[in-house]
C-alpha cells in the first residue's frame, strides 16, 4: 500500500477501532499556532502531537534545533497517544506534509509499518466538507515496544567523512532546504548560511504538485532522475524535519538506501571545525 493516502481514504475508515489519527500542524514562526488550530477544530478522533514537545528532544549544544528523541522517548510519546504496534496511524498537517512526515519517519524508525501521511492536509479536508470536531479524544495509554532501526540514521561523524572524501561510491548528500538557503544567499533561522560541502539541493516542496498534492511515484522518479537509484542517499535539511518528506518521496520513487541525518544543518554548524559551502554543486 502507498505511504500517502487521500482524505477520502481516511474518511472511509474514520471510525475503525485500530485507527489513530495524529494532527501534526505546526508553524516554526509561531510554535503554538498548530495546537491552537487543533483546539479550534480537527479531524474527529485526532490526537495532537507538538513538534517541539513530543516529536523533538530538548535542544542542547549539538543535535540541531529539533533533536531526535531517544527510541524509548519516542515509544513513551506513542504509548501516551494510545498508539500500539497494531495501530494504523495516519498523520496530517497543513504545511505540505513536512510535520506529518516527521512523525511518519519516527514511527518507521521504531519499527512501525502501518503509518501513512494524509495527502493535501487539513484545509483540503475542510474544503471537502468532511466532518470536523473540537472535542479532544480520550486515548487509553498503552505500552509501545520499539523495534529500532539504527540503519535509518546517519550521524555527524559519517556525514563529515562523506563531505570531506566524497566520490561516486560514497553516499550522496541531499539538502532539502529552499535553494536560497542552500546556496548561502540568505539564512533566516540558523547562525551560518550555506550547505554541507558536497551536498546537492532538492527542495522538499518540489515533491508536491501545483495543487499541493504529493506527486505520484512515476513523477517522483522523474524528479530524482539524475540520482542513481542504486546509490545510498543521506538527506538533511535545517533541523531534520523537512528532510522527512524528501525521505518519503525517495522511498515512493523506489530508492531503497535512504537515510536521515537528523541533526541536519543546525547540528553541522554547531561544530566550529566543520566547513561550509556556498553556491551550487
């Protein structure tokens, strides 16, 4: 089954007992905006998961702006939300899928396979006049037992080695940020502008079509046509969030060897000795 499901697919299964819907709406510029929007109305039965409170660890010297929680911390959040290993999880946001994809990736990281991202987002759900609610569901906490997949991660030491040594046989670094940030022309969030030397740029929003829907598998294959499908890929962004839709898109396009550098650019520049590149590679 495809990783991305339509609002109508979700509507048809809205009250299935094993279904858990996760509202992941969030704005970097206004961290409480997503929760406020959820409290106003949401898909019936949805639980709210806050990027900085549930889907990130506390910020430290290293690890980036949205550090990846430890597996047992992820498991605790999932259990508190009533998500068990048998749950079917559908995540949505209203920001093109960036935050929903973060939850999708985290669930896959701890071994959960039945997790999907709803296409188009909450606004499309409301525009279709599908049901909404302002009531918060009562979720019975459960014990989530993670089955961790460390092979999905790339750490700072490995990324540094790849950046320094490069070569066609080494993994390809893909920067998911918008081109102006990748090129170092502007940096509205982090303390340094530019990108990891050796990385190419594939802006994550380009995996969506003009209507804001996810491109299908064939279109995504064309989008990544210049990337060798047999080559290992390591994806990053500013803080390990908007890289996740690129990971999802690469998987849908048939790439098997895809990993996430969770600390991403904000972790990279926390090490003074790391080089910074600008321009286009």
